[in-house]
């Protein structure tokens, strides 16, 4: 089984994540910030992977700490679960609509963690949470997972739809990228990822 668990506690947050890439269940997501829980639950559901995530932190200071640190821990869990990367599809992509929103997500489990964030993401808060925190989640996740992650907002008027579509698109692209095919080779001409 390709699985990994992380527990990370700092003076700002305490996050636990368990990920299993080979089974779709259980899925359990809880954070102190209901909007973030809602978005993570969408990611988990549409990834068809077993994510167990719990996060708490000093959201009274700023939701930024909880959101970024959860991205760090989820990225570390993915990297750990992938282990030697043998046989994985490596690339994943999704063009995901949600009403007015249309998000392109393309990722490469490259070993080089980097977020490329572009397009017309709405710069409006949702229920008091500023839009600037969402790319910080995806950046932390990409950087700690060691994946090249492109998220492009091709259309989006409603901020809730647009950011929720980004979480769903990442879930779907991840599912594709971590699937194991008939080859047991590491999917790189260099022989390592
Ligand atoms: Mn929603």
C-alpha cells in the first residue's frame, strides 16, 4: 500500500494527515475553518483517494497559517505515499467547470515543487477569507509534494465557484497522476524523479 501519515505541530497550527493512494476510503476532513473544510472535502472527494485531514490553528490571528500549513502537510503526505514513484502515470490534468467558473489544472510529479498560478482568479473574499490565501495553499502543497502545478482560471465570476473548482480540479488531476500503469519503471528517462 502506498500510504503516509504526518503530524505537524507548531506554535501556530496542529495538522494531521493520512493519505492512501490505493484505496478511495476512508475520507474524513475537518478543520477549524468551515469554508476550508468544504474546499478540502471537495478535493478529497474528487481525488478518489483516501485522505484523512484534521487541522486547527490560530485562525483568530489569520486563516493564512492554517491554510498554508495544511498545504505543507498534505504535500508531505503525498510525497511520502508516492515512495519510489514506480509505475505512476506521473502527469495529470483536468479542465473543470463549476457553473460560471472554468479551471485548468495540469500537474507533473516532477520532483520540482512549483506553483504556476495564472488567469483571472477573482480577488474577492469569501465569507471573510481573503482570496490571497488560496494560492498559498496550492503553493505549499506543490512545493512540499515536489510537483509542478499549473492552475489557470479561464473563467470565473463567483469567487466561491472559482476556488472550489480549483480544489476539485486538483483532486481529479492528482488521481490521474498517481495511478499505476503496466510498467514498473520510474516514469523518467533519467531513471529518477
Ligand atoms: Mn461550495
